[in-house]
């Protein structure tokens, strides 16, 4: 392992290889198509190929071919091995010295307190998917969660198909509005316990980290706004997205938050994000 670690650190020392690694970490455990990686990072295909080959050679990411598409994901075993080396060897067996805040949160191994939790859902436009998530969770468990949503590039108004679906499902839409993520990053912003991205583009973007290290996961779903066709076809796409998110919210509200340690909770929300949502009720 000692031979591999310097190579991995050297590989991550290149800014754009590091950016690629960070993007895949934000999308973990997704396998992300090469075309999406290149677009998100503004790289030419041959340049991306050079970077992924270096990261694969270092053992930090893995490759899978699905049809004609190459997809990449973090090799979490190698990543943990590298971090463990830094914390337990370079920090001389005292990781609490190097990263005291992270160490106390991650290794405290204590469940969350029984209280109301602040939850933020993020997508690009904050006009459909994150608005769905906000409305569904608030109505399912508003007594347990204070729910917010925001967009990395918020639109000026909510998507009319999304509003129509919410009204049909009995949600109060009067107070809903499109918000930019900057509203939740100031000194007076709520401290979030959970932060979820619900679209791939938002997860691909490098957003500022949350200082209190909330439990986070990527619950990406296709964008119904991009569906073309008749109004009936578009409406169906929004209903399906609503159904998929409702299934995820139902699974999330069923988690025994006060009895799960942080690592178990991270695993549980990751698994919810990986659900296929087959048979979603619309």
C-alpha cells in the first residue's frame, strides 16, 4: 500500500484530475457516462480519457462499459485506504488532531437527536424536481422535518406542469417559489441535517461545502422539463417524477433516524437514491 499511496496523491495533485475525482465523489455511488463528465468539466474527450486513465492507473476510480457507453465511478475501497493512510499514519494515529471537527462528527457513532431536522433539496432550476421533493416531504412529515429547496441556477417561476401536478395531488402551492442556493449559504441560513441533490447537473457542479457536514446523498432523476411531445406526454413525465420522489420520501421518513449511527444513515440514504422506482404510483 505504501507504494500506491504516493502515486495516488501525486495523481490527485493535478487540478483537473482532482476536479474529476471530486465530481465522481459527489455522484457516488453512481456510474457516470464519460460524455457527461466531459460536458460537466468542459473537457475534450481525449483530455478526459487521459485524466480517467491516470485515476484508474492509481486505482482511485473504476470503469464499466454499458452498451456503447463507458461509465466511471469512485473505487471507494482505494479511497478509504488512502484517507486512512493520511489520518492514521501521517497524523500518527491521532486523526482527531488533523480533522477534529470531521472526526468528532463521523466517529462519534451516535444517532441523531430526536428533534425536527432541516432538509434541503437541490436541483438546477428549482422549478420542478426539488419543488416536488419539498412539497412531498413537508406534507408527509412536516411535524418531523423543516423542508427547503433551492436551485443552483434558479428560474424566475415554477414550471406550470409541476404546479398542476402538485395541485392535483392536494398540495398547497401558494407559498412555493423558485430560490437560489445562495439564500441558504449566508450566516443566517439554517443548519441543515440533510442535503440531497435531485438532478445530475446540480450534483456535477462544485458547490460550497456545508460547514456542519450534513448527511448528504444524490437522488438524481431525469428532468421532466426536457420531455418533448404533446401536453399529455409532458404531464405524464411530471406525474412519473412526482411518483418516484414520493416513493423516496416515503422510504426516507420510514428510517429510524434516532437509532442509526451516521455511517448507517449515509448508507441508507444512498440506497434510497439508487432505487429504480419501478411501479411508482402516479
